């Protein structure tokens, strides 16, 4: 099975925009090992595209500003104390840095 | 001079602006790492030829953009890269820092020093891949680039801005010709500007490159030369990038209006490195398993050899690519490609080399398509006859070897041919200046050596040059101008030759 067909299967694995475990397991039963590996990768990529991860240095509550910035995407909040202060937003393969850790890293790389 | 307070103030200002802008980074993850090629997911903003940085510190260049994946060639060791490692794009196209400080240095294709000296700082960043100058900026080849090798300067002349291929089997003296050409660019007077020479070693043994550097150093030629080395033990990615790095360095000097000579030693190994990368990248393989764009690989490199017109600085880049053939087969894929790209070729043959004819140039198969226009009138006046007589000799000699009686004219022509062959022999790393090249060729073409035994021709030549230099410096001065010698000068030369023959 080629990559395009697997992509179609990934899209078919969703019911009302939610990953359906029954469909996923029934698809997985028909796949070879390598196809299953590719299917999992594509599922992960699809999930990444649907979600936006907001990392903050403290436990964050939902913020409507992010929902406005990323419409049609699910916002996942996570705590990351290493950021020290500020936020880090991960939208698929784009990372938006606005935190103290990144500022300090920039200063270190500028000096060295 | 900037005050120390100002410097600190500038740094403080810079510190205040850190983190004010939202930093957006495009990242990816390593999916696969095979033989110096990393396949990564993500990196949706990556561009072809862009530098990327890996989490563990190494860097790479984007070479393939697929629907879901990006293929990256690594510019260093690939040992510690793991699946899932983060990759960041840099927004920068692969380039090399070049400055005048590079002269006399040995570097790798990334501009990192290999000679143990300090890294080049404050250089100008020149991209490795560049579009060659267009027709409006160019002018035709009109100035000679002397190699100091009699056979080449007389019969296969090279002009500044030309691309002349040196082709032949292994151990036939290809690199020696290139080194001779570099040594011959040494300025004769203090006012004379040397031609900047760049020697690009691709896939060579480190010992061979060390010998070349040693030879250049001994000849005091390193101070106007740069060696770019991507050795046999370096990754294929560096071997692939080496000639482009050499060309980028040449373009830096070209922009300053200088004349540059670049030697690519050799493009066969460059093609092998690119084939290796392409096969790992799973690009479709064509003839001899080379990828479809192997012709473009070399044509876009050699197109960057140029002679710019006066409005654009009048600089030039002369390219001497080297191709190694297998069993003298010039009809293989890469040799025919490069022959068709270049403006001529110097074909070296192993049987000529083994029979003692060195440089082992096969005059019949060697040609210079544009160099004739750049030849000086002095050499031109004697070289036309030379090529014809040598071709006739080769023809007659092949018949004469069957034995049988020969008429006087044929015998005389064969004898002349033997002397021409003998005079064109030249030891390695001893290039001659134009006046001496003229004297040697003129002596044999005008029949002045007809009564000198063939086995004594080389000894005659050596002493003859010394004699003229010592007793007739005016002749040397006259010939140095490059103009066609007047009848008076020719008479003087004849008189001097007869005088020398009496004492020889």
C-alpha cells in the first residue's frame, strides 16, 4: 500500500473529527508491519497538525487569545518549568518562543 | 576608532532588544540516518540548499524536498545522530567566508582551516551555488594563460576564462600539468600581479594532497594559491561541495577584477560522490548508475569559468578540470560529458607516458577550441608548423615501423619528427617562460637541430637556453614582449644558435 492510500486511511480513521479507536484497530488488522509503522507516523503527524501545544512555566488555564490565534485547532496546555518565564507555542513544525529561557540562550550564543 | 564606552553601550542596547521579537523556529525530527543522509519529518519551511542545524551540534544541507519528508546531507560525522533528534532551519543558504587571508591556506569546502592555522575571520560570505555570469557581462577569450609547458602553450594554448579539460588514465601526469600551470603563474617582476590559483582536491589521498602542497611550497607558489581539500576519507557531501567552494572563492577574487586559475582534481571522483549521495537519496539511477542531473552538475560548475568585459572588472576564471579515464576510454559517460562542456581537452596517454614521452600528450586527440585567439604572435609564428609536422611524423612513423626503404624526403621528415618529439619533452615542475619556449620550438621547426643527434637534444636545449641567457639577453628581452619576432631578431637567433652549436 502506498503512502497516498495510507493518508486516505488516516483521514477515514476520524469520526466527527475525533479519532475512532474501532476504525483504527480494524484498519491496523489489515496492515503489514511496515505499513502499520507508516500509518502510525501519519496518524502522529495528523494529530500534530490538529493540535497546538502551549507550554508555560506555570500551570495555565485556557486562554481565549490562543483559541483566536489558532482557530479550528485544539489547544493543549502543558507545564514546563524550564522556560522560567513566558510561553512556548508548538504548532506542528513551527515553534514560537517568547520566554526567558530562549532569551538567555540567545545571549549565551551571542557571547560565545 | 570606536571608544570602549560606545562598544559597551552598543552591547547593552543589543541586550535590551533580546527577546523583544517573537522568535519563530521551523523544526523537524530525524526519521532516518543512512550513510551521511538524514531524512527528517517537519521542516515545512526548508528551502533547497539551506543549512540546517541538528540537536547534537552538526549541520547539514537540504537536498531533497518531498511531500512529507526532507532529505539532508550531513556536513560532518553522523555517528551520534539518533532517530527523533530535533533539526532547526537556519534561513541561510550554504556559503563560504572568503577574504584575501585565504591565500596560502589549506581549507575544507566549508572554509575551515586544515593547516593548523587560525580560522579566517571577517570574510565575505559567498554562496557556493551561483548562476554563472551572462553573455552581456562576458567577452571572448583574448589573453593567454601560460602553463610553461612547451607542448601545451604551442599546440593546445589556454586562454584566460577558458575551460580546458585534462584527461587521461591514472599515473599519466595530469596533476603534474596542473601544478606546472600553478608554478608558472609566479610573477616575474615585483610589479606583476600573480594569477590567483585555487587547487581543489576531490577524493584524493591525503598523502597526494600533502605532496602537492609540498611541491607548491618548494616552488614558492603557495603564497598566491589556495588549496581546497575534500579527501577520500571525508564524507561524500564535502567531496560534492568542494568544487563549488573552490569556484566561490574564485568568484570573490573575480569581483576584485583579478585573474584566477581553478583546478578541479578530479571531477570523476566528484561524480562518484554525487552518485553515492543520489543513490542514498533514492533518486532514479541512469547510465552507469549516475543520476539524471549529472551533466548539469558539471555544466553549472564549469559555466562559472568566465572572462568578464571591462565594464565588469575585466577579471577571469580559468578552469582546468581533470578527469581520470579507465583504460584510456574517453568514450565513457563522465569523460564525454565533460569533453562536451569544456572548450577543449589535453589528452594524456599511458603508452606515450611509458615510452618516455612526458608530458604524455596525445596531440591528435588534444584540442583547444578558443585558446588560439589568446596565443601570442611570437608562439603563433612557430606553432602552426609544429602541429602539422608532428601529425605527419606520427603518420609516417607508424608506416616506417614495418621496415622497408624510405625516400630521402620521408626519412628527413621522420628525423625532424623525432627531434620535435624530443624537444617537446619536459621535466615535471620546470615550466619555461615564453622566450625559452620560443627558442626551443623555433630551433627545431627551422631545422637548426637537424644535425644534432636525437639523444642529445635535451642536453642541447638546456645548455642552449643557458648560453642565450648569458650571451644574448637582448634576444630574451625582445621575445618577452610576445610580439612576432622581426627578421632581424630571427637572424640574431640563428647566428647565436650556430655559435652555440660550435661549442656544443
